C-alpha cells in the first residue's frame, strides 16, 4: 500500500469510492444533509475550497481509499495550526470525507492512511480534528481507535480560554403541525424582512453572537447575506421600533438564529422571532424546520426544547493532539 497526494486524473476513482463507501448513508439520510452520489466534477469542487487537499491510498493496481484534509490556522491568543479531516464541502451538516472501498474495509487500510497523514503533518499542525455523525458507529470507532477523543466543546488554552477551538453540534427538527406559541411570547415584538439599511446592526448581532464566523461580522458580508446571495431569507426583530435581533431561513428549511443583542436578552425576543419566522415558513409551504447548533449554544438549545424540537443526530467533534 502506498499513500500519496491526489493527482489530476484520480477523480473518477475517488467518486466511485465515495459513492460506494457512503451508499448506505446516501440512501438513509434526508436531503438536507446533501449527501449524494458524486461525479468527477464534484471531486474537483472539493478541492476548490481554500487549502483543501486529498490524500490517496493505493495498491499496485488501484486506488483503494482517500481522505480530504486541510490545514486551518485558527487565530486566537496565538495562531494555532489544525490538521482538519474535512467534510467534502465547507458545509457543516457533514462528516469527515474519508472513505475506503467497501471490499477493503476493516483491514487496517483506513488506519494506515490516517497515520501516514498524521505523520506528514507532525511538526506543522498542533491538533488534528475530525467530525462524525453520532449514528455512524464505524466512523466513531475508527477515530477513537486512532487516538482521537470526542468533545462536546474542546478548549485549547494556547488558542482561547473563552472559545472552544472545536465543538460538537446537534441537529433537530420540528414538524409545523406541532408548532405552538412559546410560553414567553413577547407581544411587542414584530419581525420584518431585513433590508440593506439593517446591514450594520445585523453585522453587530453576528459579532455579539456568532463569534466563530469572522467574515459574518463585516458590513459587506451582511449586505450580501440580506440580499439573499447565500440562499437565506433574512428577517430582523423589532421592539419599540428598534432592531433587537435577526433570524433567517435557508432555502432547504434550515433556520439560522443570528441572535439577539445583549441588552435585549431575556425578554422573550429570541423565542418570539423564532416562532414568527416558523409561521412565515409554514405559510410559504415548508412542512418542518431544521436547526443545527453547537453544544456551546445552550440558550438556543433550551429554546428548541421549549418548542418541542426533536434531536435527529449529533455531529461529534474529535480531536487528537499532535504536539
Ligand atoms: C470509516 C472507514 C474510513 C474506516 O476505514 P477501514 O479501513 O475500514 O478501518 P480500519 O480497518 O483501519 O479500522 C480501524 C478501526 O476502526 C473501527 N471500525 C472500522 N470499521 C468498523 C465497522 N464497520 N464497525 C465498527 N467499527 C469499525 C474498529 O475499531 C477498527 O479497529 P479493529 O479492526 O481493531 O476493531 C471505512 O469504514 C469507510 O470508508 N466507511 C464508510 C464511509 C464513512 O463512514 N466515513 C467516515 C465518515 S466520519
């Protein structure tokens, strides 16, 4: 067995391995996870995002497996370099994109591939990370056997004492036939579609709440977001004619809660805007809503429970220290 970097011309073999190895999940997971059979153009797309790289394991006559990675430098107290075993797309409802041809699985080949990759980046990256769905027993056991440990939230002091460098997330849904008003509905809160005039306050709301997304704090990003350039329909929540929060839905039914400004918290504004956007979605023909939240977002997770959302699965974060 030989481990090497991807070369042009490998795409068809990699697409075949992906489709065979993930076949059971492609059939089982709802569309929102966007896991589907891919072709060689998709493999080229995986590589287009930033510093993505594919490592390949092959025998003398064929490619047997691959792993997608990238080196991400996280800017905290100091820069921390992380070897990320990446999902195929920079798409958060996903697992690490590693696959071995089914007829070669459970023969130590995945282990060999990951160990060689870890060895190549030892000295460059301080941590390695991976993501698995909690119901992917093989994937979970695999990373565990490689010495990765699973964390709800992984704090790394050289990076930050306040923010985790990686965290697990939960995915939850609510069928709209079960939608009821929250106990703490605030009758003074209204929602309306955001306009570009709201871009500054929406950027501020992101800065206060969505700390892990640097780009979301900029005015330019907010303008594109509000204009729907990323596929979102964006609303602001107002109280006494002042914008206090922002919320959106994505075209696939996923709700994004940008948040409520700190001075407006604990007044039922978050629950009320959440309820109101679900009513708008229901009217627009959606049958259910989907939310994903990092486990550090305890306020949001408590709110989903109040509305009767049910947990579908977790996306677990796995970490291995390399230094
Ligand atoms: C996960 C995957 C990459 C593992 O590759 P592999 O070459 O089969 O793994 P290895 O033979 O090196 O196994 C190492 C350990 O992983 C665990 N493991 C691997 N396959 C497993 C399975 N089907 N069920 C339970 N545990 C499994 C075991 O702990 C195993 O150690 P053991 O054989 O001593 O018990 C491979 O099964 C695969 O391609 N799966 C489909 C795609 C996928 O789910 N990718 C992972 C997304 S996170």
